[in-house]
């Protein structure tokens, strides 16, 4: 009764774990890019908005801490998301042969994350 229970079927569980691993790798690479530029604090603030998780603060709350306007903050998060998508696709390209396969895998990755 105290053992953890996994409600996903093995195939879905595998897909979810694969998707999580790809995302973790892309985020680590993204963080490293910011770190090389000495922008670890900026990454920390912006990345909270990256995955569309529930964030207690708004762009308007965070922007002044970063010396940005709200519009600049929105643009920075948008660019961060775009770069993250690029890195996800690069991660996927390492495991497939063609760009069309990568696009299909990217769609499967997004679907696995929504489950």
C-alpha cells in the first residue's frame, strides 16, 4: 500500500521520460549560454516564465528588477522561448536522420509533455 503507483502505461511513461530528458538537456545548454555571457541572474529570472508554469509574479513585477520595461521583458522571454525551441530541435536532430523526422519528433515531444 505504500509503494508508489505509476498510472501511465509503459510506452507513455517512456515517452514522458524521453521528453523530460530532452527538455532538461536543452535547458542546461540554454543556461550555459547565459552563463558564458555572465547573465546567470537574467536567466534565472526569465526562465521562470519559460515553461509557462504558474508564476506568482508578472512581467511587470520582474522587469524593474532587471532594469527593463515590461515590453522588453516580454520580448526577452519570447526570445528565450524561441532559443529553447531551437535547442530542443537540435537535441532531437542528434537522434534522427532528417529534418522532417525531427519535426515529427518535436511534435511527439510536445504531446508527451502535455500528458
